[in-house]
């Protein structure tokens, strides 16, 4: 996420020249945001500054440890259920260090097909939803941006989140039918 997101499309009267468009310049402040959520809402949000290194150690300390120690994981263990974490094939997610942490803390990460980025609820819903709302916004600090993201996610009705996860299950079934090939 960029701290500044210029406005988007505008309609102009015929023959009128468009104003010069502000673009995001190389080097604009930005942060990488990791979001864990489920039908009950936001579970974790982490912001990795561009001056930090997003590696396995960072991912374990800032994302997996808080998830592994969360109430929702404790609840699943009490109910003798596996706690499933769905992540893509990012090298940090697939590293031996990360996989070792996941297995040693009672978490379960199913395999993600190599050609199916479209099965992640973040990809087919959440990031597009947030992108549509952030146009024209500027944030002074990382905390302001993260607070805005949290507010936007908390405003999504539970029924919409449940619908997204129902769609996710349908997409997973489609991937199984095509044996992991790309689905449209």
C-alpha cells in the first residue's frame, strides 16, 4: 500500500483536455501489509516497512507467532480441529523455516497450486475492495494507513465475509477438478 494514492478515472465533456494526472513516483513511501482474516473478520494485520526485510524470520515473528498464540487457534485446538492457514506460494511462506514453525505449532497449511493466484480471498476480494476505497487518499504515517485498513475491513458485513469464504470453497473445488491448473 502506498501512503498516497492519486485519484482515478474522470468523465470530461467532449473536447475538454484532461488535467495532468498525478502519478505514484518511484520511491514513494509504501508498506507491505499482511492481512489474516476469516468470516468472523480481521484476525491480524502486519505492516512491513520498505526498510525492513520480509524474510522467514520476520514472517514468523510478526505474523505466525501472533496467529499461533491467538484465541482462534486456541479455540480450534480445544475443539480438536485443525487450524488452516491459506497462503500463496511466496518463497517466505514455503521456506523450511516457515514450514517447520507451522508444523511444530499445530497449524496446517494446505498446498497452493502454482497457477491459481485467483483462489486466495485476498486476491479475488479483499485487495480489490480496499483498492476501490483508497483512491484519492493520503496518509501521513504507517499507523494512519493501517488504522484506515482496519476500519475498512471492520465495516464489511459478516454476511459479505461469509459469502467470500463460500466463494473460496467453490474456487477450491474448481481447482481440484482441474487438477491444480489455472481457473478463470
